[in-house]
C-alpha cells in the first residue's frame, strides 16, 4: 500500500466517493447483505411487523386508493419485497412499492416495485428508512492540542490529519447537538470552536447536519403518512467521546478506509434529526407494539402439535434476536407523522 494516497479531504466527500462513486462499495453486485446483517436479513418477522405498521398507516389515512411503501436505502429490495408479500390481500391490492437506492436495480426484482434514486414526491403511505441514515456521509471533528475543534482530513489509505477549524453551520450544529467537553451554550465564534483549557485533545464528534437535512427532505417527500428511521443511535447527554466512525467488510468490523473496499458508517444523532411531532423509541418497544415477541411457546403445544411448536420456537428465537438488549433491540426508531396521528406509541429514550 502507498504510504500516501491522494490529497487529504474531509470524511464526508471521502466517504461519498468510497461508498457511492463509480467503483464504490455500494455499487458491488453482492449488495450490503454480502457484508453485514440487518434486522431485515435476521428474520422475515421484521418485514411482517413493518407490514402491520403499514396497515395502521392505511387505517389512519382512511384507506386511500393507492397506498405507498417507500423503502429508503433499499439495498437489493429485500424489505420492500417482504413487506408487500406480508400484506393482507385487501391492502396489497392498493399498495405500491418504491425502492430508493443509488445502486442499480437488481435483476429479478418484482416488476411491481419501482426503483428510484430519490423518494417519490407527494405519495401517501409509509416511508421506512432501515439503516439508511448511518450511511449518509458526514464530516468528523477533533479537538487539537490547543483546544480548537478542527475538521479531520483523511487520505484514500485512511491516514488522518487535522485541517481548518470547524466553522459556520457545522460549528453551530456541534454547539447545539454534540458540544465537546467545556463547550459553552450558544453558537461558536465564526473562526471555530476554541476552549484551550476545557476541551481535551483527541475528543471527537461526527457532524450530523447532512443527516438532519437528508431526513427532512425524505419526510418532506411524503404527502401524508408516516416516516420512520431505524438505526444505530445516540442521544444528547450520552454522546460517545471519540465518535463511532467505523468500517464493515465481509461480516466483520474493520478500520474505516475510504478506498471503496469496505462499508463506512457512523451511529446517528437521532434526536437531532427529529422534527416537531416525532416520537423516539427503541426497537424493542416498537416491535413489541407491532406484535413481535420473543416469548417461548407453551409446552402444551409441543404435545398437541409438535411441528407447530418447533415453528413457534424458531419464531420466538428470531423475535428474541430482533428485540435483544445490547443488540438489535437497542436500535433507535424515529417515527415522524405527516398529517396523521402517530400510530407508534411514545417510548423511553432508546439506549445509546
């Protein structure tokens, strides 16, 4: 490997090219499922729960003639395919699936699913973004030895250096949503954030403004309905002191290197994305409200119908994985209604 690879630049443009450029990670034919496992891949119970949520949205919308399901960051269309398949016939007859993805349409995808680079404008229904926001590229900031918060630059081989002080809207976002130790309230000075005696050198933050903007645009595409974002998340008061930027390749976490060889991801400041009227809850609460339970089936069933017991036991195991503490159950859910009552309950602040 070359000691230096290309000119250093911020993590946001470097990640954009590494993931979505002509030779980017997400252009590969195997898709995300070839490298990591999401709730969608863990069990069809997840798509079934989302289908039930779509039915709740349908009721809140008074059963429109066309009911949209928009799968943001659709990968290879696994979720939208599963949701449409799980719908009851009366709802399925009015449902229309949209897969929003920057990669090419996969061969063999159901022809009824429309493949788009952006969410369709003005539709009525459910927009669902499962592990989409964590792959919206963002910049990284770090406190230098003098207490100044600077932009982290990176070369193609992963070598980092510090650039100019963070300023403008990015600095304002940090001050509001991810202040580094000792940061005062209010917007930082134009030349950047400087706390010579209060901010410890090496502290890092990920500047989530692009994700806030991307989520607001996705919600804005809905005419009426519900928008849901599901992701790794952290919340004000418990931000990770050194950030969460990492890589994934072939099922393993790895050093993030922006050369197209691995996924590059960072957890989402989900509370910063929330718009007025939103609810935040964890996946355990959300799936529980949608009928997914990890409870073991009654032993009585084992004696009366052994095959049904085995099926129920397998389903309970899959449900337990989807709702596990310390695992998928800790994912944050952001439920944003647009012109309807929120069909998901209010929950406790999700785990960080």
